[in-house]
């Protein structure tokens, strides 16, 4: 199935792993093109599958931004800042659909089914589903708006050829050497480690969300370089995926609590204190698990992590 027409990304296409036998520039070109293919599937998805396609589009954009950060210091300054800003904006424009879709499912998925608040949860799930249908229709049903998003993605895909060439050049591939990715890799790891330490002291919604984004960039970069040391990097990638899942669930519950406050018609005639208490208990456990895992993942200074990647790169100079 062609990734440009399927609303659900195939597992092989979502991977950003570089392959044995290809240069850094070749691997980056292939991965980036595949991710843009996933983003453009949103234009062809049937109406009842568009929310899922939007979710896949936003995930593909995160993978694209992680790859952009990997080579940030080796490509043109304008290319990085322009394309990163455009992709961030597109993801934000689709964010309301994604959040509304997740809100319609999250209570059922994360709260205990034997909760004393089960009846209230059932009513809330039905109402959240109704809001998702209305909110998603307002965005996805706006043909001009969706056409604009697709045009932006198509233009970004064309410009992405600049991600694989030396700054200031049109056809000189990025050098296939560790120095090409070292600054970007260290920056992302360092920010992830700093985020963990800040969150451990002050787990606010904003700081948790920022840490999640930084951990996700590192996850995709580690995945891309898996070929260098598959057992070790696959284990690190799995831990980073677990970390971002924990932080993602916590973020979704934070968004849900905000919706309870902002939408009186959603909760006005319901006794939701038990639901709110259950949400907070779940959030506290998610945060505790995330911080514990984060301390393991970011135990080493960034210089130690970078030295490890440089060593295994040196043992696999041609992938």
C-alpha cells in the first residue's frame, strides 16, 4: 500500500532507522521522504479515518523534526529554522483534532474500570465523543483549510532536499562522518537530561510537556542510529518510547482536566470529583514512573553519551 494514500502508516514506513550500506545523506533522504509520505496521507483518508490520519501526520512531523535536529549544525541556518517553524505550525493546526480525538478515548483507557465513578465516566465519554465529532468536522470539513495544510506539506517536502546537503551547496551530500551529527545529537540529549532534572524538582504541566518533546526527539535519533549498535540502542530506544508514552498519557490527562474547567456544559450536571481524584492519582503514578525511568536514561553526562556514539560510529564507519 502506498504511504501517500493510506490513512494508517505501515510499521516499516514509520521507522527512521538508517540502513547498512547507505550513507548518512542517503539514509536521511529516504527517511525524510517516507515521513512526508505519511503526513500527506491525511489528504486521502476517508472521513471516518481522518482523525487517525491526523494522529499519524503529527507523529511523522515529530520524526521529521527529530531528523532536522540531528543535522541542524551541518545544514543551512535558514533551512533549519524555516522548515522547523513550518512543521511546528502545521502540527499545531492539527492539534485540536488530535486532542479532541484522544479526549474521547482517554478516560476509558486510563481510569480503572471498577471505579466508583464508572457511571459518570460513561456519560463523559459519550459527551467527549460528541465534541470530537463536532470539533473535527469543523477543521477536517474545511476543504480550503485542509488544502492549505497539504500545500504547506508538499512545499516542505520539496525544500527538505536541503536537509541532506552541505550548507550553501546544492548537490554536495552531507559528509558521512560523526562530526555531522555530533552537535545535534549532544544538544538533544543534553536538553533531555536537563528537562529530567527540572521536572524531578518541579513537575508542572508545561515542564513535563517540554521534557516529553525533548525525549521524543532523542528517541527518534537513537532509532535512526540503531545500525551502529543494535542491541544497546534498541534497548535505549524502547526505554525512551516507554518514557514518552508515560509523559504523553500524563499530558493527555492534563488536557482533559483543563477541558473540565473550560467546558461547563461537559460537566455541569455531573458529580465529577471522584473522576478528578482518579485522574490525579493516575497522573501522579505516571509522573513518578517517568521520573524514575528518566533518571536511568539520563544518568550519564552528555559528553559520556556522545563519546559512546562516537566510539560505535568509529567501529561502523560505513554503517
